[in-house]
């Protein structure tokens, strides 16, 4: 018997479990590591997210002046940052 479950259903189920923050972090870390391993095995380490270009952004001149010259550290991980953001927003 095949069972199809939407990702929203999975997320709603997880929310219904009232997991602690540390449990959510543990789950996120393990899922993230699995994704990285699968991408590495498949040779697709790219996250699949489109890269933003400066011309794609609509930022006020005031904000641009604040962030001008700012560089992310070499070890910054976009995928992990995105996952942590989503967990904070929806977790």
C-alpha cells in the first residue's frame, strides 16, 4: 500500500508534538546532514536556490549604505541559515 503525505501534513504533525527547541534543533541538524550527504553522493551540492544578484534587490539607498562593504564569513552556510530561519519563523 502506497501512502502519500504532503510536507504540510508532516510539518503539522511535528507541530502537534510540542517539541522542545532542542528537539527541533536536533531534528533540523540531522535532516540537514542527511540532505548534504545525499547531495554529495548525487554530485549536486548546489542547494538549488537561485543566487540573488544586486540588480534583483529593491533596497533603499539608506540600507545599501549601511551594508556596503559587508562580507559574509567564508564558513557561512546559506542552507543552514535558511533552515534555522524557517525553524524560528514556523517552529
